[in-house]
């Protein structure tokens, strides 16, 4: 074990008037100011000598003879700094460093190393120690090293605190922005819904269609295991999908009976008109815009407006296509009674792989069959 040098042997402290200038570290101004230090050395003489010197410098000093003892004290902490011998029986100082920093994350660690053991001390630096002092310890050097380490620790704590405040500020502003974005989205959707409600109010047969397609589309999306935000985008697209009908002539929309070819072409235009109405809101409604544009595309091709097929069509568009068809067929029309659920599913089965995607149709069937079971349950509940 390393001994302190003659220069470091601790002179008795005799009360006397302090000289105006002195290089004696015992006479230097007291700086510790209640800072808690832990001295870890297996050699009691050195441990006590260092503790005595540091206490005289105003530090609150605790001592430990082993790594295990040191960790117990650190756990009961807090400590600002630890002076730690490199070579100790059992847990070495180098092994103690990472455990000590784990236990006390802001701890400034200063190693006490033999002159011929700088390599080991350097190894301790890679594990988180800030500096090392060679033995025999020069008390003046020790005090300077302790002050340096505490200064670096204070700077690190300040940086950490600053980082924490910045992260908090960023998180708070992000939350605020998200809230404003959600409010803006809600407001925008409400405005568009007003258009849709006005449109549906003029046609008793269309009333509630968008809301039902939205709810059914969201349930089918959930059944397919899509993420919650995708489910909500599909619900939103369901609400908005027919907004373009505002641009279709009423006598065509409300015509009781089969449409002439040019009238049918005019009705098809509602997708283009709807997409144009919603396009400026792209940054607010996100993928819902694409779903609206795709809601009349057919899985097997032959839909409109672009005649896409298969996975060229957005999944939201494929889901809305099936739900739109289901709601249209199960709704009353001026020229026919509503189809039953089973008759509608039978009809859609003939369109499987043509108008509707097989996977989506399976999920739609599961959802609407479950709805009836829930309804029966409620009746008997
Ligand atoms: Fe439509």
C-alpha cells in the first residue's frame, strides 16, 4: 500500500493568526462549505489523514475502508465527491467507480494512485472517474484536484439541469402544439361536417350515411388490427368521403331511378370535387384525403376516378369502398326497399375480388354479424 509523503504528513493545527500569504494548504482559505466527500482507502492511516485534512478545509468527510462499505454510504448519500484508492483488497477502486456512479449519478470521483500505476488510474477514468492524484499525496495538489473535480461536477450538474429544463420546455411546447393542432383539426372537421350535414339534410335517404360509413369503417379497420391512429383516419375519411356531392346537381342526386350515362358521369365527379375541397386541408386531415379520393376504386380495377386496382388503392380507400357499398345497400332508396344484412353480404360476396377486397369483406362480415349478436344480447340483457 502506498504511504503519504513526508510533505503530506499532517502537521498539528495550532490556532494562530493566519499569515497574509502562505503556500501551506492548511492555512489556505476554507472552501468546503458543507460539501460531502467520501474518502475510500483500505489503509486507515491514509484514510484518516486525508479525512482530517479535508475536514479542516471545511468539507464534511466520511470514510470507508472497502468498496462495499463505500457503496453502502453512497446509497445513504448524497455525496458530491469520492476520493478513492485504486488498489484495495476485494473490490478494487477501478471496479468501485462504475458502481459508485450508478448509485450516486452526479458523484465526482477522484482516484488516488501510485506513481507507477498511472495505467490503472487511467482505466478508472474510462469508467467515469474525473481525475487522479498520485501518491504520495501532496496536500496542496489534493486540494486543487478536489476543487477542480467539484468544479467539473458543478458544471456537469448545471448542464444536466439545463438539458432537463430544455427537454421539459420542448415537451411542454410540443404538447401545446399538439393540443392546438388537435383543436384546429376538430374545428376544420366540424366546418366540413357542416357542409356534409347540409348536403344530407336535403336528402332523407342520405341522412346519417357518412356517420354510419365512418363508424363501420373504423370498426372494420380495428377488426383488421390497424393502429388506433389509422382507425381514426379512416373514421374521419368516412365522415368526409361524400363531401364532393355538394357540387352535384340536386335533381341528379335525388333522381328516383336509374341514372342516364351522362348523369352517372356527373355523380362520379363528386370524388374529384371532394378531393379538391379537402386538398387545402391536407396538412390537417393527413391520409384521410387519400382515402376519400380512393373510396370508389375497386379491388379488381374498373372503379373511379383513377381506375386503380389491388394494393395500388390505399387500405383506407378499400375499407371505405366496402362500407360505403354495405350502407348504401342496407339503406332505403326512393326506388327500392333496403336490403337485409344477409342479402347485402350475399351481394357483396358476388363482388369479392372485384369491387371489394376479400380480406376487407371478411372483416366487414365479422363486424356486422357481431353487431347483431350484441343487439340480441342487449335485448335479452
Ligand atoms: Fe361516394
